C-alpha cells in the first residue's frame, strides 16, 4: 500500500486555483471595459463644471435671464442650480409665473417716462406690449423654459424661509422643483460652483 501523497499536488498545478488560473480573453475584455468605464466616470466628474444662480426678482423681464442662462449652461454640460428667493419664487409658481408683470416705473429702458409709467394701469399696458413682442418673436414662455431646463437636469431650488414668509403652498410649484432649501445649502452650492450669478 502506497503512502505517497505527492500526486495530489497536481490538482493545484498551473490549471488549479492555488497557482492562479489565467483569465480568459472574454474575462479580460470585460475587466478592461469595466476599468475604462470607471475612468470615464472619474474624468467626467473632474471635468464637470457647475453654475449657481440666485434669482431674487419676479417681474416678467427678470424671469428670463436666470432661465435662459440656466438652460444654456446645461446644454453646454454644466451642472446648474437656480436658488429662487423672495419674489423670485413667483417664477416657480405654476399660476403666478403666467401672470408676471413688467414694471414701467424705475426701468430706464422703458420707452415711457416715469411720470406716465406711474399712472394706474400702465404696468398692464407695458406687460401686454412685452407679451406681444415675446409672442411675435416666437420666444419660449416662462413655463416652456422651466420645463425644458428641468428636462436638461437644471435644479430649481425654492427658498424655505421665503416659502414660509410669503405663505406659499409647495404644491403650487412646478413638478420637479426642490423645496425646503435653506440659505446654508445655497451658499455651499455657490462655494462649489465655477460660476456664481445673482439675478
């Protein structure tokens, strides 16, 4: 009877686990693809740029700049957040955003003297003039710009303090708007951004 057990070592030879089995070509290709994907994600994160916009005004003429800048930056690959505070919240309100006014007083570019602009009903006149120009020029509406921006990944933030101060109902904001955002969060977002704008 033989007691020699050296033959059992052949089970762990070059083809065995202990010797380290060589991966197949398919396994190598899969691993290379996995590593390339990881590197691509890292590069994308390192190259991504951020833009932070603070929107504080709720007039018709001041609603367009943050929305146009946000959607354009998103189209160029920026990660964009727009923090709406005080009257800027009207831009995110489903009903109020459709009734934004254009003030004829204190606007040096309006073709109306302040004395005339202060007359009752003049804001309605100047707003109608601007709405007609927007329509004639086939410019996107506020609602269309918001929906387009949301589709492009823009994050619209509603200031929690203003929501409480102005007694806004969060359900009246456009779907996709982030509510409950405080000043500290907005400041941190601005600190991390490559571009910061106050509108």
